[in-house]
């Protein structure tokens, strides 16, 4: 399976706040890796909301977590597939404005 959406950076760190990384809750980064890589860092790892559907088309080389593959076009603006309401609501709860595009 492709490593299509394992740890997605959303917001870079600044002097005022930690950066935000998103991780699928059913494919979490291991505690060992999290401790080794992020202890003492200025990054916060949050669980992503589950996508609209966990069904993947037959012969697909990817996973349902493509829903968290999005395009950040600034620290507070993302381009997101319009039907992925869970990730849109999640991003908006973090203060990130979403531009919704059809798939």
C-alpha cells in the first residue's frame, strides 16, 4: 500500500503557536517514533477525522485516507474535496478556511 496519508503537515510552527500534523487514528505513528522524532519539538499531532467512506475501489493502490490529502495554500487556507465534510469541519475548527472543489 502506498504511504498516501500517514502524517500530513497542516500548519507550520510560528513563534506564537505549535505546528499541526494530522495522523489517521487507525494508522497512528508509533509511540517510539513519536517520542524519537517529536519530543521537545514545536509540533502537535492530532487525529484526523474519519473520511466520508472507508470503502476503497477494487485494485486501488491507495487508502481511504486520501481524504486528508489536501492542499494548504497558506497557513489558514486549504483546498479540499467538497464532499469530505468531516475534514472540512475539522479544519474549520482549527481556524483554517476551506475552499471546496468538486472531485
